[in-house]
């Protein structure tokens, strides 16, 4: 019996040892040794390093792309500026040519017909619009020349009869006319007596802004913005002063401060003609239609040769005879837009010419002059 119990005890010990070995092997499978831990940590570190390097490379590529885009834009903008300035020199040449040519003699041998026609139009006091000169693909300038006297000289308008018509055409509400006109008159007159709806230097509006009224004529249309009551929308167009009213057209496109106040009927837009007393839509359309008779568009036969033709060929009231001119173009509004690869630069200036000199008296340069 003792021998049998000893054998069972040894068997139990052996089985326990087997179970212990099996458990240890299972534990090793479940919990890797220190070598495998190190290999897993290194893999994670490598992955983080690769991720950081990828982010750094992406950031560098993005910065390089932005810098290349900015460099290309600046290069194109510089070229567009040069094209615009080239267009301004081209305008000076056309003005010089308009003094020299003799349209009655026709086109000279070897002369560019486009230049000849543009110069002939300018000589007759007409406009030259959207003249394009290309330097290459997506590289050009677009040029427009319009006599300043195609617009209303706001320094010479009658406050009672002409200013209301101009404000009406600009879309300004009628109930604002008295304040706007009186404040303008107080700004330009030489005395310090305020009108009924006006304001002189002692008005709170000017005291708050720290400048007095000018007591002199306007030097630019933009100067209206310094006067009490006048807003940017009234001058340049934009939202109406009251909700629900239609947007304002603005009077800058109808106005000037240059010239003697007469209207160049060969160049005046329809909207400008409608600001004249006794000129309604029928008369304005008649004036425009008759200055370009049938089959004469794009030829030297366009335009009125003199004031007598205006009244002979249209239903314009003779009372406007002193208001019109046909060939006046001593002040020329020149607008040129340079373009290079979709980037634009523009110049707007007023050029004075006395048939001998051509020099700017107003100059504005930028993307939207």
C-alpha cells in the first residue's frame, strides 16, 4: 500500500509540473518578452517620424506653391501696369494725330486705317471707345477716349433748373434735392450765409469732421463726398438711402468739373442729354440717331459738323443753341485698362490739349481707376 501511494504522489507531482510548464508557455505567448516590446516601440517611433516628415514636406510644397503664385501674380501685375501705361502713350499719339490729319484728303499710303479713323473721330469731337491693342495671348490694353464736355460740369449748373434734372437722372429721391443743392451752394459760394436747407462752416456736421466749407468751386466730382448730405451711393451709385427704394445710378458717370459747361453733342451719352431742359427721351434718341446716319457707323462721315446741323436734323429746341458744341475736346477723359494673364491694371486721367501740348491734369492709377 505504501508503494502504491508513493507512485500516485509522484504522478501528481509530474502532472503538476506539466501543468506549470504549459502555463508558463501560455504566459510567454500572452506577454511577449522585453525584446518584442522594444521592436514595437521602435515601429511606433518610426511611424511618427515619417508622419512629421510628411507634414513638413507638405508644408514646404504648399509654401512654395503660394510663393510661386504670388510671384506670378506680381509679375503679371507689373506687366499689366506697363501695358496700361503703353495705352496712355498710345492715347497721346492719337490726340497728336487728330491735330495733324486731314480727313478730307483720305487715307494716306501705308497709314493704319484704324488709327486714321480714331484720329478723325477725335478731331470731330467724337469718342473712341474700347480700342484694343494686343501684345500676345492674354496680353493687351483697352483704351477709351471721351471728351470731358460730353458730361455736365457740376460747377456750372443752375441750382434751380439743371441740378434737379441731374439728380433725377442719378436716381436720387426728389425730397432730398433741396438739402443737397443748398449744401453744395454753401460749399462753393464765397460768403458765410447759410441757405435755408444748407450748411456753412459753423454747422455741427463740419465741426465734427474738423474742416470748414471750401467757399470755392469743386476740384473733382469726388469732392462732393465732403459736403453735408452727400453720400457715396449718390456720387458713385449704390443702395438707396431708404429701404425699398431702387438703387442709385450715381452722378459721377454723368459729371465733370472740366470745360466751359457746354455739352459736346457729338459725344454726350443719352443719360447726359436727358439732364438738359426741354430734352426728353424722344429728342435724346433723335440726337443720337442723327449723329450716326444710316450706313455711316465706323466711317469719317459720323457726327455733326456744326451746331446748325444739330437743329436742322433733329427736333432739338433752338433755346439750347448756346448749350451745345460739336468739336470741343480740349479736355479729354482717357481710360485705359492693361491686362496680362487675367490680371488687370488701369489708368484714368483727364488730358488737356491745346493742339500743341498734351498733358494730364488729373491722374488715377490702380486695378479699378
